[in-house]
């Protein structure tokens, strides 16, 4: 039996610098490995997580609430994984040091 109903979870961006280039790269790489579609819905718009540019254009800052929709294989696990990733406080060494 194939169950394809879509799962939606809410997440809040916790990273101090928001979702900038490096977190976007990690998120889109994770999405590339998913056999389905991940959609991000933010106050500023909606995008499929396959596009780094579209994700960056959402301008996701710390404290922004988003919805993450997973559609495809093992949707609940995928939605939970991406919720955790979007709520990660990324710590990139030397970030912001000029």
C-alpha cells in the first residue's frame, strides 16, 4: 500500500544569522537525497527545497516560523529531519570574522 498524503510540520529558525549560504547548502544537499518533495512555506513566500536560490530568496531570519511539507517516501521521518535541520543553531568556525 502506497501512502502519499503529505506531512506538514512547523519550525522556527534558531540560527543567529538565519538561513544564509552555508545552511542553505546543507539543507539543499539533504533535500537532494530525499525521494520526494520538500516544500518550505514562509511569510515571505514558498519554495521547493531543491533550489538554493529560492531558499535564500525567502530571507529566513532568526525567529521566523515556517511550515515544512514532505511529500513522497517516509514523509513523517523526512518532515521531522528537515524540522531539526531548520531549527539547528549552525556553528561555523570563523563565521563573521573578517
